[in-house]
């Protein structure tokens, strides 16, 4: 009976997610969770050492070394290389990854590699991230890879060990949510603002238990970099994963990359990828629409990414309910702000342009366009951290580093850097930062640090003005 | 994995929404390459001043909650980073269960892999448990995974749900990897039909 129903289901219109899910479920026996095959496993230094230890203790090997790719990103210094890692514990962690990759035969892009970078930047740029794949990594922002029409999600270290050992994961089937974004984004309104707008609207747990599929004209119009930004931030709405069906934009981005399908099988793969798009009439567990024209450049004011307002507005009044009021008061106290303050009057001490959310070439171009011909405001320290060696190299080739340096920004080596402050790039207590990263949690960028999430253009403008300012009024030089 | 069947313990209230894993275990402690020793750093930035002095107002620093093994928290507990270190820290500190209106997905999965039970109750129930834990010295809950009940000695009783597979693994303390490898033939058959992409084999 179950088999018959399953066959019937396969003839019903399916969503993008359902097609990939069905293609990867190996078994779904009674009393067990469906077992999902993993096509690509990305590994970094922070969430993997205990997993490799587990393999060793059990006498297990890495089942599919060719499907496992490692790099160092979370705690690498962003000083000019080769530079010694001064933090001995960070050094030990990086060396542990090197030793583990050697022992288990896993390909590693280490600090000296021209392909090193943030794991969610290098997967796509190396052509590893492909439509229709299941992709996991011991990092919550793995949702980034969904921009290519892949099912990609973050896992914990126990699951890292499980995937290393078995290339499979028992998974509860998530529910599906369609977010259709109609119209087009206005000038100065980026994918980051769209992402913040979604989180502001549905809340930090609004998509918990769901896989989001983004559709609509405004999404189709986005570049791959912008789609990655949008999918990347979806975890901040609690989503298990986020995805966008592959199209011509995807194929054009992927063609000719190092690990993309070669010329001899390219057309065949593209034809297969096209079939993954949701069927007409596919049913989602939940659907919502957003009008792109109603979005503005956003700035977060609190200590979670749902606390977001348009740059032209003020910090909201305290909510009426006692519990919500206490939460808001606590956030404002931590942030050193008061309800009713105009966002554009908030001054910044630091600016960070980087992270797996916004450190790709398009992001750096957007920020450089704003910075060109200006100087960083006195008293502000601003840094640009490219997402990968490839991004850094491409940016330097077109002179973006010069624009940033001339404007007084620091131009640094690739890594996660001040997004989470595991390396020496951190905020000091009380410092306020305009950041293109993804989390404004207490202490995220350094204990006592105050983070406001913004787009790359808004961050660059804040660096120059010394306070938040509406990028739509910017005089480009 | 340590099995979870039934547990009775003192409840510590930390009733705030959206407690993220950066709070549970701040990133400066993620550089260790072992699974042990994280309990000392649980909620570090709330427990200690920058200089390292204990913050007496923080719940886990209060003598009344010494030896606590059940945490009650607000909705969306464990959101943010996938770091399993957050679960290792809670378990190492002595927690066996967290009770909250909802949990972030990755965090809940990580808990299940480490024998730490996540008990989802209604907002009203979580609020009530948190209030009692604040007001009644030594307030305890009993959580029974076999009957899927959570109750106290004062007449509160509620049922919770958990998927059958996770429950089974927790009750028996089963290793997921060994269970998965029971499907070796299925995995191998799948791999035979789905070879590693040609461009990756260089």
C-alpha cells in the first residue's frame, strides 16, 4: 500500500524541494526517519575535530572522500599572509584539520591555497555547489548553497561525524514554504534588505521547521551573489533551508568552473537541472507574498535579526505587553540606544564589510562604488574582508582594493573574521558596528560589541558619514 | 550516548525568547578540539563580568540553583549557530533536559545526539514553570520519556511529543551511525547508481 501511495505521489505536482528530497531518500522504513544521501559535505576547522576523533575511536573511515571538501575560515587571521597564527588554540584547531584531512584523504584548501576562503563562498565559486544536490556543512549558513537550487542545510558535529562515516543522514521531512517576491527592488535596495525585510516580517522563528522556496520576478532578477545573500540569511528566520530554482542566471554562473560538469556533459546536466523547478500547481504547506517595491534599505536596532527598521525611520516605541517590553528594554540597554531615536542619528565606531552573507565580488563592487572618492569618517575604523582568495584576487584586478585603501578602509585576507570574532578581528566593549554580516546577537562580534546589520552599500555609506545614512540619497563620485 | 528514560531534577528559570547559541557558549570557547570541559563556559558572558567575576544576579550563579538539571527557557531556544558545543556545554554543566515553547531545528537535533532532552510545552506552561521555579525553593519537575509526560508535585502535568525514532534512540542510548550502517546494502546500491561527479574525481 505504501508503495502504491508513493507512486501516486510521484505523479502529483511537486515542489523543487520535494523533487530533490525524493531523489535522495535511500530508505524510509517504519519507525525510522528517512535516510537522506548527501552529495557534498563541506568541512571547516571549528565543527569537525570532534567528528574526526569519533571516526578514529570507532575505527571508521571517511566513506566518500571525494564528496568531502575542507577549508579553514572561522578562526584564520586576516593579516597579510603568510602570517603566523598567534592564538595557540586556534593554531591547534587549524593543525588538527590539516592532520585529519591528511589521515582520512580529504581535499583541503588550506591557508596557502589560492582557493581558500569562507566555506559558503568557495563551494559555489569552485563549481562544487550544483542544482539538485544535497549539501551539508557543520555551519548554520549552509542554506547559502540553496541559491543554486540545491537542498543545503547546516548540521551539528555529531551529524558531521555521521556524514563522514556513512554519507547519509536520518532526517525528518521538513515542511515547505513559498515566498513569492513580486515587482522589483528599488535603487539602493539590495538582496540583504530583502532578507532583512523577510525576517522582520515573519520573525526569527517564522520559518522554523520549513524549507523556504523563493520565487517571483524580484527573485528571478537577482544575480547569483544576491540569491546567495538571500538564502544565507534564511536561517535567521529559523528556516531549515532555503532554495531558488536554477535558471539561466545559475547556469551562466556555473559554466566553466573548476568542479562544474565539463563541456561533454554540460548540456545534459542543464537539461536535468531545468526539470527540478517546481511543477505548476505544486502545493506548499505555507505561502506568502512580498512586494519588492515596499522594501527599503534596512538597519537592525536590537540583538536579533528580526529587530529591523527602514533607515529613514526611528527605533520603535516600547511594546505594550510586559514581557515584550522587558525584552525590548534589555535589547536597548545592551545596544546603548533609546526608543524613538532616528536611525540616521546613530553614530558608528566600526564598519565590517565581509562574511558569508556579503563578501562576494558584487558586494565589494557595491561598497566600493559608494566609497569611491570619499574618506572614512574620522574616528571610524572600517575593514573589508573578501570572502575568498578568488574574490580578493578578482577585486584587486579591477582596482577595488585601491578604492577602499584610498578611502581609508583596511583591505584584509579572506576568512569569517569579524562576523563571529573567533579570530583577532573583534569589537571592543561598547563599540558600535555597521556590519554586512548576519547576526547581531549579544557579543557576537566581540563581548559588549553592538552590531547593526546592513547591506554593503549601507555599511560603506555609514563608514564615510560616521553614522547611518540613507543610501538612496548618496552622491556617488 | 547516555540514555534518557525518566529524570527528576531542580528547575532553573531563564525565561527569555530567542536565546541563541552564541549566548549558550560564546565563540571564544569554540577552539577546543575535545567534546569535554565546556560546562565551565556555559552562558559565560552572562555568568561572568569581563574581568571574570561571578555575576550574582545570574540564575546559574545563585546557590538556590546549584545542582540544577532542568532549564526552562523562552521560545526559539538555541537559535543561531549550529555549534554542538552549546549542547556539550549544557550537558557538561549537568543539564539533562531543556523545557521551552520551541527550539531551533539544528539545536534540537544536536541535543538528541547527546542525550539531552528537549521538551516543547505551550507558552503558558513554560511561563508557569518558570514562575514556579523562581518563586518556589527547590522546585522540581519529573520528565518521563516513556510516558511523554512532564509534571511537578503541585498538580501540574502535561504531555509532550517527540518523533518516535528520536524517542527510541534516546530511550536506548543508540548510536545513529551504527543504525545507519545497518542500511549498508541500500547505501551501496544508491551509490552504484549515483557515482561521484566526473569533474570531482581528479
